[in-house]
C-alpha cells in the first residue's frame, strides 16, 4: 500500500484519468483566480467543473470520482468571476 507523497500522486493521477473535465476545470479556475482576462478562464472553469460533476455522478461506484475537484473548480470559478465583476463595477460606477 502506498503512503505519503506517493499515495497522493497516485490518487491525483487516478482522478485525472477518471474525470479529466473536473481537473481541467480546476486548473482553469486557478488561472482565473490568479489573472482573469475578460472572465473567460473563470467561465470555462465553471463549465468544465459542471461537466466534471456530471461525470462524477456517473462514476459513483468507483473509488475515485473527482467530485471534490469538480466542486472546487466551480467554487473557484465563481469566486474569480465575482472578483472580476466587483472590479468592473468599481471601474464603471
């Protein structure tokens, strides 16, 4: 049985293999949180996270579904989009 760092790396690979949409959504949401250009990465993070949640629902019987990664993608995408909207509102009015 794997322990420590090797176990985390193995679980991360299994999540990427089982649910690549959720993982891609998380990466896009993190990019949006760091530097968001016209809200595109944030919106894509939300969309890919939602697709990942649907995929996680299909993988309920397996050990790794990617539900947490997909949910984190949606939350971070919404937060990044909210920050961008707040900054835009301050600039415009």
